């Protein structure tokens, strides 16, 4: 694993210190995102952006909870990018990588904003994890598969997780 990816993982864990549920959620999203990126043959920079975004997609939750008392999707999208920017710039990631990661984090619950394979695979990886963690209904899973999923690999993973559904 790239040493800088390991450092971002550590920074994410430090920001979520003691919050095992959120740390484990993030690590699961990272694992799915990484595997989806490899399966979809992403180039090295796009895969790096996907991995970084997966590690930092929910990084604004604690800031939102402190500021607003809740961590709604909107508040996560607002509060996450400044934290991600701080982490990534301190580790000397290229400005265009930082900008792209922060953009995706700023819209990661806004599915109509998906504008690239990195963003698409992050949304799919996050749903793969959320579908089981949040006990999504069969209807929600099928609807998400039909309306949001675009990658062959993401659909395959979803079918393997929920073989009883017509996806």
C-alpha cells in the first residue's frame, strides 16, 4: 500500500478516535472502492483519488455534530471538504487531486452530481456498505441498483451480496 494512503488512513482514524462504527464503515467503503477501482481498470491517479475519497468521504461527521448537533448529509458535504483539504495538503498531494477529492466529498450524497468513474464508484462502494449496515429494504436495494449503479463490477457485487433479489 502507498505510504501516503496509509497516512491518510491513520489521519482518518485519528479524526474518528474512539468511534469504532465510523472507522469500520470507512475501512469497508475503502475496501469496496479499491476493489471496484481495480476491477474497472482505473488508471493510477483515478484509483488514488477514489481511495482517498473513500477514506475521507465521511470525515466531516464529527465537525457537523459539534457545530449543528446533527450529521445530516448536507452538513457532511459542507464540513468534510475543509478537513479533507487539511489532511491531503499536509501530506503533499497534488492540488488537482486534493481539489477532486474535496469536490466528490462535497457532493457524495448528491447522486445527480456524479460526473466521473471515481465519483460513481465511491457512491457504489458507500451503498454496498450502507445497504447492510442500515438494513436497507429489498425495494431500496433494487431501486438503487436500477437508478444509481452504473459499473458492471458494482452491480456484480450487489448481486453477490443479495442473490435473492432481481437486480
